[in-house]
C-alpha cells in the first residue's frame, strides 16, 4: 500500500483493504471522527489475522462516527466515489448511514454515536482518540456483543488477543481492561453475552492458535473472563441477574434494523 499523501478524491482502490486505509487517511485529513471497525479494523491492527488459519476475504466496510460529523459524512464519501443509499439514509441517518461502491463491489455502513446490535455500545466521547480504527477495547466489545457470533468473529477476536496485551492502560496498542469492565459490570445482559462468547474464543484459540503471534490468546481470554466475573457489579446488573435467562437479554439483528 502506497503513501496516500493529502486527501485524495481518486476512484476507490481495487482491493477493499487498501481502500479501508485510503478512507481512514482521508477522514483524518478532513478532521472527521470517522473510525474503522469490524473485520477490516482487526486486519489493520492485528497482523495475526493476515495469516492462516485466520486470513480471509472482506465483503464490506464498517465505520463509526460522532453525531457532530453526521452531516459531513455523505459529501465526504460522495467525493471519494461512493453512492449514498438515499432512502435508507433519509429514514435512518441520525443513527446509521449506508453507501455503495460505484461498481457494486462492496458497501459501507456508518453508525452514529453507538453500535446497536445484540446490545448497545455507546461510543460517544470515544471517537476523538486519533488513529484509523476504534480503540482496541471497543473493537473487542463490538465483536463479543453479538449473541449469534460466527467463526469469523471468533477468529478476529482470537487474533486481536494474540497481538495486543489486555491491561489497565490507555496506550493505543493495548486492550484497556478498564473499558471492558466498565461496560460488562453495568449491564448483566451485555456481560452474559460477552462471557459466553469469550469462552468460545478461548476454545477456538486453543484449537487453532494464530501462527507466529506474540501472545497466547487463549490465556488472555481466560484471564479476561476471570476479571469480568470478579469485577464489582452495578445494582442494575445484580437485579437483572436474578432473572437470568428466563427473560431474553439480547436483541436480534432484524429488530435492530427495523
């Protein structure tokens, strides 16, 4: 991937990975708080995901942006060659924006202020930290909040844990355990889904360890799970825990979308 230089209005790159880098650099040049998330953010931050057994193709791009930048996103992406889904954006633009590649090669989904899937992850105040992607702790949370998690997401988390240490700290290259505990200790449903998925990550990482990684993701997953379980919980967390799985604790993608 070459030097992007100043903000470019060239046509999209042929490779979605190069294009993710181009868009992230252009957003930074434009002063937009547009942060890459999803699989391509893991690819950008975690080298283990670029090698077997976890290397894979990518079909779309996901970003998060603060509400203050919402009105600038459509002209920004339009200038970079993308086609807004006007009906969807007119209906849902305060929370979410969709764009298409001019040749239909992939789509771009932008969430505003928060990610709502199986649970809600509030990103307000966390999109001004610099860098092309979400904070690593938020990347971890976005993956592990999906109730019906798939093998790709489990692999992405295994690679994230293989390349970045989980510690209490705000350095750009570590996963801040404090952020993870703040989210999981406030909401029982969030925590329950997170714990279930982290167990699956540990199992996958032991069965298929990332090649040549600096850290043992299974060990990191186990230690993080222990920390989540041991952390003090809010009153609301404890009240909801009494109900447990007798009431559903997560949303489905269809409910969130509509």
